């Protein structure tokens, strides 16, 4: 039997940064797939939003049906009797340049990063071949932190807000990537911190610690709100847009949302994730990748 060769996954810290940016900016992932079609032949349902007009124009309506529980106009594309995407023709995506955002964002390296198996056998086979490189100790520390986070997410779902801990491996891996900063320096056997250190753009070098669950719930909500270019949103607009995104068990009726949104906003500014515009009134937008 021929031994499967390793696949270069890239330098870990660079991949991690790019993956986080892609999630925020909806810019898609740059995956060196080569001739691999594992995700295209693994019986996946593909979500397609109503704004993806170029994609929808190239798929027969007979292959689409409403996506239950999602926003109006969102549809699902299924698979054929062999578990293959109907857009896969001769082992090639027939609509590659106009493929769905779900496909553009899919990066099976998240499983390798998190050290967990995928929910499909073919994808798991592929992920076992990915090999990251480590130019510095920081690369290794970040990879260890992602894996520790993934383990913690699976073993301690009670430490996260209701509805935040997902059930499928891909979402577990993505959550681990988003919260891994608090695990840097921890090994899998240590007790991960329940608090996270935040910064304040108005006081460089000054930090404080806050509840990790509250912070990440607000951070996740805030990163869904401002656009990636000016003009952004005012403080009031951001707070109004964030409220529907917050888990009720942490922010019942929006309690304490004002303080948390301001604290997380100042932290994200200090980290260069969002930018303040010189306008009246003040506005904020996400920093471009």
C-alpha cells in the first residue's frame, strides 16, 4: 500500500491569523486543495444565502430547498445518491468561480489545527495529511493553545453561554480557534482560566481581566456588526445591532450590554481589529485584512 504523503499546511501562526480574518471579513479561505474533492463527495448540505445571486443563477432550482431555521431566502443544496455535490462534474467544480460562500469558507485544516476528527471519513483522511510548520516557539505555543481549547470546549460545555458550544466538529474547531488566546501557556491537563485579559485603546499598556464567557459572547456579536469599510456605525448603532445577537442567559433583556459593548469595543480597537473614524458623530468599522 502506498503511503500517503504529507501536505504542507503553511506556517501555523500565519494560517491562524488568516483564518480569523477570513471569519470576520467573510473573505473565504485560501486552501491548497489540489485535486482533492473530499468535501465535495462527503454528503454535505450546502447553505446558500439569498444575496448569492451569481451562485443561485447557476444552480437548477430543482436542486434547492428552503433551509429550516435560517433566514428567509436561504436555501440548501443537497447531494446525489453517491453523496456527491451535483455541481461536481468529472471531479471538478462546474461553478468554481461562482461557488457558494459556504464552500469558499470551508478549510479542513481547522480539524488538523484543533486535533480533532472531521465528521466525514474522507475529510478526516485528508486532514491527517496536513502538516503545519513552526518557525518560532510562538507557532508551537499557538497550536498547542488551539488544541487545548478544542479539548476544553468538548469537555466543559457548561463554561460557555447557552447556544455557543456547537455540536459538530467543524464548529468546535472554529470556536477553539476563536478562544485559543486564553489557553496560551496552558497544557491540556491544566485548568483553563475563566477570565480573559483585555486592553483599552485610550490607555496603552494598561490591561484588566474580565469574565471570559461574557467577553467572547460580546466579541462574537460585535464582530458581526460593523462593515469592513467606511462609513462605519456610530456607538448607538453598534449597540442596537449587537443586542439581538447576545445570548439571553448572559444578557437578560440587554442587562449590562452597554458596559460590555464599550469595553469590548475599546479592546478590539487596541488590538487593531476595528478602527475609529474621524467623523462626527464617531463611527467604527472593521479593519480590512
